[in-house]
C-alpha cells in the first residue's frame, strides 16, 4: 500500500465513523421525540410501563435481529392510548410482543393484542412470556402458506379474500421457513374469527418477503373504519402501493434511519370513501 493509499484508507474510516456517530445521534433524537409523544398522551406512568416492558423483553432482543425498532414500539404504545384502541394485530411476533404485553397489562388492560408467529418453538416461548405479563395478549401459531404470482394478484380482487387465500394457499417448504425472500407467503389463519371492525392498529412486521401485503385484503372485514397500519421495512417491497390498492391510505409519519425504515398509514375502506358526500371528500 502506498502512502497516498494509506491516507485515503484512514480518511475513509474517519468519514465512516463520523457518519455512524451522526446516525446514532439522530436515532437517539428520534427516540427522545417518540418518548415525549408517549408522555404527552399517557403521562409518566405510560413511559414507565413501556420501559419496564422493554426491559422485560431485553433478553429476547439479543437474538431477535428482525425486531421492530424501539421507536416503532413506542409509536405503537402511544397510538394505543391516543386512539383508544380495543384490538391490535401484530404480524411477526418477537421483542415488541413481549414489551407491548407488559405495557398493556399496566396501562391498557382491556386491549387485545393478537400476534402471529409461524414457527412453533418461538410461538410457544413467546406465548409463555406474554401470559406471564398478565395482559390480553395472544401469540397465534400460524404456519405460512404461499400463493402463485397469479393467485397473489387475485387475492386482492376476490369477493371473499379469506376463503380464496385459505383454499389457494400451498404449504411452504422447510427451506422457505427461514428464507428472508420467500414470495407470496402469509399466515394460515381464518381471520373471520376476529370480530368485525375491531382492529384499530396493525403492526406489519412479518413474514419475510413480499407476502405481508396479503394482510390488506384479508383484514378488510376486521379493520375499523380508520385503522392505522404500521409497516416495518416499508421500502423493501411495494407494501404501500399494495395498501393503496385496497384502502384509501394516507401517510401520517415515517422514519428512514440506521437501516430501519418504517411508516404509519391511516387506512380507510374504499367503499366507505366512495359513500362519502362530495363535500366530505374535499375536507
């Protein structure tokens, strides 16, 4: 290595270190803002409850590299209180599930949390953890099934998307269980068992791949009229375009920082939008 090469290498490392420091500072600023928003709607008790939940879940976080970021979890807690939600549905159980279960037990004991996991070992472990928290949280073991590309598109147009998905879906292979790019796969679950218009917040953090968009038609019956959809890794696939194909959706906030990209959307059924008087649509 020449002297000039060595200087360039040192400069490159210095620039990289500075970028990481600046990014870390921005992450901490964003988290402080999220905590302040939680305190604004729930007071110090809400912050203490969620911090206790995050602490209780910390051992799980060490090996759960796919976890929703802390800021995203704080958003969820804030929304539960601010929107006075009755039911939250989370796809991709993990660190956030444990933290929110403890938060609900202390601050919103009447709120149901339904979280989905496709691998039995993790589902059993997580269910034991949320049961110990004492909240109305349930971890559903739901294997993944996948659609062909053609059926994936048809699911968005089906008159009964739940029936169509359950009949058309095929079991995934053992290799697909851990494939981070598996196509058109989602949780095998009869969402008709969820009370109509009961789900006010969806945390869309799983499964891996593009298939999580299938949640949109499957939940048409279950979502409230102005439900919130928190989409993790929202830039990885056309999750937002797919959402707008099923609902009138507007972005409320988003973060793209430190390898994490997540966004919050308000989703309103298309038929409800069409039924509004013209004057209402202009507001």
